[in-house]
């Protein structure tokens, strides 16, 4: 029973390149969340997706960042034309029900992808 | 503004000793409060979840308390072990911090020394 799988674990990119981060949720989970964690900071919500739908992307920068969760395959967080400020750990979490207000449903986190922009 | 403040920022204790971590929040409306453990280089793992009506919950050597009136929570670790070395994150649900409605604290970095 594999947990949330993220790859790659570490990603190095030069300024201006594209970064693609993948997340395979736990089996049976259809809700995926992406978070960003800067050093010495708490996790910050970026985007919440269900299969083939972006439910809320209010925490994601309007430019250069995009996310998808196709019918088949993993969820992808894509960062175009990366800058040094994008260097962070990006965590994906999944749940079988929406994990939000009034809901005790647990989110299961992946081990994260650490992006370093040179 | 919804905020979750944790203290201390970091803590070093000897193996076998007890410790208590604090969490104060200003999230409104309140739904539930969660404690997560995050090992270095890993994702957070849920320890406890408490709703408004619950004022204590245990998970092995971890005991969380919640005072919804003062908006404070604590996580008590009994008879610490080396494997308890990690960051402990307090997360409060209900304030609309993103679609998931979760507001994360910055965590307390706990180091257990032999």
C-alpha cells in the first residue's frame, strides 16, 4: 500500500528552465493538494485539485506556475522560467475526501521535491 | 488574519526526558486542530486531530491538549526517544487559508540528545 509518491526527490534547474514535479496520490485518493515550504517557514497552500479539475489555485502565483491532475497519471506541478526565489521544498498531499473546514479527514503527505535554482 | 504561532522555535532535550510544545492560533471560525510530525527530508505525518469539543487526545507517547477558549494547544511528549527528533507542526482548520482551509504553523524543531 504505497503512500503518496513524489518525484524527483531533488531537482536542480538553472534560471529560465522549466521544472516539472510529479505526485502520485495514495491509491483510491482523488483529492490532491500542493504546498510550498521555504526554509524556516511553514507550509503554504498552493493549489487543490480533483481528477481533471482545478478546484482552487488561490495560493499559486498567477504567472509561470500551473498544475494539473489528469484522468490518468500523476498530478503535475509545472514551473516555467524558474527563478532563484522558486527554490523550496514542494509537498504534495492527498486525501480520499476533501480535507477542509469541518472535515477531520486526514491528508497524507509525500516526501517532497526539493527544487534548487542555480 | 489567520495565524498559527508555535513555541519554542527549537528545543534540545536529553533522551528519556519529557517536553511540551505550544501552539497559539487566531484562526476563525475554528474547525479542528492537528499536530504533525515532520522528519528531516520527509513529508509531515499526522499525530492527532482534535475538534472544538475535544480537549485531549493521545497517540502513544504523544498527548495533545486543546483549550478552544484561549485558543491554545500543546503537544506533550513523554519519555522522549532519539526518533522523536523532528519538526512538530501545528495546523488549524477552518479559517479559509486556501481551499483546504488549513493554516500551518512554522513548527518547533525538536532535537533529542543521547
